[in-house]
């Protein structure tokens, strides 16, 4: 089931970039939340794709 790891990776990238794409980058706390959660989703999905989570 590698497709779900790819889906989480894409959603993590979206979460990381969404403050600038959707235009709410002036809200500092929201931006930091999106950056942290997006980075964690990207890191963990890449870790699972590399076989580290099995």
C-alpha cells in the first residue's frame, strides 16, 4: 500500500505551501502550524517510502 504514503506526501507539501498559495501568510501562528505539520507529514511519508517504517 505505497499509494497512501504518496498521498500523505502530496498532502504534506500542500499543507506546507498553502499559506502562500491561499494568501493567509500574514497570520504567523497559522503559518508556523502549517509549516510544522507539513514538514512532519513529508518527513514521515518519505521515511515510510524508504522502508524505515516497516
